[in-house]
C-alpha cells in the first residue's frame, strides 16, 4: 500500500497507536512484577494493535483478510485486560471496604461483553469494517443496526467497567493505584468516544485521553520509585511484596492478627564461638541461616530477626498464610532436619552443636515501626515471647509447641510434656513435643 492509497485516517491512527504502545511498554519495563501493571500493559498493547491496524481497514472494500478477522479480537483483549486490571486492584483492598459481589458481577459482565464484541468482529468482519469502523468517517452509520451489533457490547463493557471503577475508587485503594484509577476515569471515555466520532476529532480525543493516562503513569512511577527507596530499608521480601501489592499505607498500618511464631536457636554455640576462629563461626552461621531461609521460603513464612545463633520467624504476617499453625509446626520439623545436618558437620567432640525450637500461636500486633533512618517490620505480643521461651527450654533436637498451636493444627502425633514454668508468664504453660 503506497502513500496515495492509504486511508485518510491512517496517520492519526498510527500516532495514537504509538502513544498507546509507549504507555504499555512503560509498564512492562518499569513495573513488570506488579500484577496490576501487567494487566494494564496488555490492555494498552492490545489497544495499540486495535487502533493502529484495525482503523485503516475502514477504508477498504471487498472481503476482509483472515488476519483482519482475528484482529477484531484486539479490541476484546484491550477491554478484558482493562477490566482485569480493575479486578486485580480490587483484590488488594480488604473485602469489608468494598461491595465485592457487585463489583465482581460488573467486571465479569464487562469482560463477557468485551468478548462478545470481539467475537462479532471475527464472525462479521465486513460488517464491522463498514458499519462500525466506518463510523469514524460517517456519523450516519450510527443509525445502522450493524453499528450497534458492535457498539452495544462495547458500551456495555465500558459502562460495567466504569461503575466497578467508581466503586473501587470509593473504597479508597492504595495511593499509586488511585492515581491510575482517576486517570482512567478521565481518559478512557475520551478514548472510547474517539473510536466513534470522525477521524480527525477522534484522533485528538484519543491522544488527549492517552495523555491524561500518561500523566497518571508518570505519577504512579514516581510513587513506586519513592517506595523503592523505602523498601531498601528492609530485608524481608514478604514486606516488599506487601508494600508492592497492598500499598505503603497498608504495610505501615498496625494490625492485630493471629499468627504462629517459630523460634530456633543453636545449642552450645557460645562455647563453640569462643573456641573457633571468627571466620569459622561466620561460615557456620551462614550455612545455618541459608538452610533455615530455604525452609521458611517454602512455607511462605517471614524471617523477622537473625540474632546471633537465633532465628525468629513469623507465619501469617505480613502476608496471610492459610493454616498458619500447621505450617509453623511442619516448618519447625523441616528446620530441625536441616539445622541438625549443619550442626553435625560443624560439631566436634569437645564443642558439640545442637538445635532447639519453640512454636507458639496467638494474637500479635504487626506493622512497621522505626525512626527516620531505619524501619523494621515488627510483631509485638505475648506469642512472640512465648515462642522464644519455649525455644530456650527445648533441648537439642526438641520442638516445644504451645497449646494454641496444637488446637489450631489438630496434630495427633504430638507428645504432651509436663507443664513448664516460663519466664514472664504467671501461669505454668502446657506444651507438647514434636517427635
């Protein structure tokens, strides 16, 4: 196709497509780990394909080639991915702050309507070209029934997405996503209208809508950059994931939740450290930390502290873990196996090493605390102290578990211990031992 045969709206459509493709690339390159950004990137890339390649078809005649038929699905992918972005943002908000059932119904309805829009284009490509894409040049086409075969599902999808997006905004999502939601509410209607009105006006509307969203993209990435500096203060990948998925406000906010705490400690380490070169001590600790860290990662736990030869692990915070007590007990079993292998390699007859573990479940207040120069994810409550005290009383190879953990886990293979006098607790503590 040479310059003389190109449709009049070819150049404006290509400019719109390039801007949309650039926005999609920005999300892919700068924020690929975010599930919400991946959905938006797909939406903009699909929209770029739909505009850049579909609109020129409006100037053709005769049968639409096979590639043009399937190109109609680009519209559907753009619509469905946009609504998927809204759905993924909704999942980052606590359920009690959002009309979940209504929002889900709207989003699924909108995605189904988008799919119908794409399917109609695949089945009736010539009608789509002549009476839907043709509307960009001739508003008289709006009176044709064929136009509404495609415009009806499109408008239904946009309407469902708009209502769900407004509900989402009212639920006060994270600040970074709120920026993009506001940009979408302003920019997306301009883009949709630009698909229908004559080409010159439509191109201006679509570019204006994309520019609104581009401003939102820049603001979003600035907020994410600030968070990147903030996250550098943390060691825990779970905290980084919490801030990335739920937002900074959710991470900083203190919450009281029931969690399981696992505390492990090496036996005989003080004497071992005094009798061996510091390089050997560091190698021992590094192996011990590495083995414990692998087990913790498998169970979705969070290493709260490395303190000398002790490791404090949270199960159920900052990210929730289903059946946290059961996971904590099984994690303790696996840590015992891994740590025992490390202590076997480094122990000597004169300076033997061992491992003791305590497990406790209960309420704790979790959240970020610290000063202006250093932040830390903290868990505060009797459950943390109890796990530490049980660990202190556990001999080599023993795992002591409190009553609440046993109740939650429903473990039948535990051995009851005599009640223990635990420092800091007025009443004796009932504990079980894991064989």
